[in-house]
């Protein structure tokens, strides 16, 4: 039994208004297992703006469309960073998520910042 089957069928859930499942990127067995086992109201896509991430997100959008799962919208994570020296906002990539959302007819919902302390912890080579 997969971890997702255990989550859905072996957890003593109280009555739920919503169940939000954060899945790994892509279009793998996890997504199909969820779609086949529970009613899915919609998918919210979250991506970072790098080309490789957008390609994975595009495949996910295609999968949800093929399976008639409504796509609620798309959120771009790690869009900008505020320079620690001059406080200017720096766009890390060039709005690729918004362009992809428009092309696919998906609502672009928001952009989020990268926080400097996260960069220091997560990618020590960045600065
Ligand atoms: Zn600066």
C-alpha cells in the first residue's frame, strides 16, 4: 500500500471541510493515485520561474486538463529578491510563469519573494 493510500484510507480523519495535499512536482503516480481515490475539487499549481520548473508545471497543467480537474490558478514562487544592500527589488527571471499562465488560459494568482535568509541557508553559493 502506497503512502498516499495510507494517508487517504488509514488516517482517522475528523470530518473535513477541505483536504489540501501538497504533492511533489510532476505528473507521477502520486497525482494519479489521488485523482483516482478521492474527489478532487481543483489543482493549484505552484512553480518557480526557471525554464525547467515551468516545463514540469506545464506537464502538470496538461495532465489536470486531460483528467478534467479544474485548475484553480498558478502561483509563482521565488519571483523576486530584495537586495540587502540597496533594498531594490530584483526580478530573478522574466515573468515566464505569467506568460505560460496566459498561454494556457490559467489564472495567474501571485508572486512571492525569496527571502535572503532562506538563500543563505538553502544555496550558500548564491551570494
Ligand atoms: Zn542592491
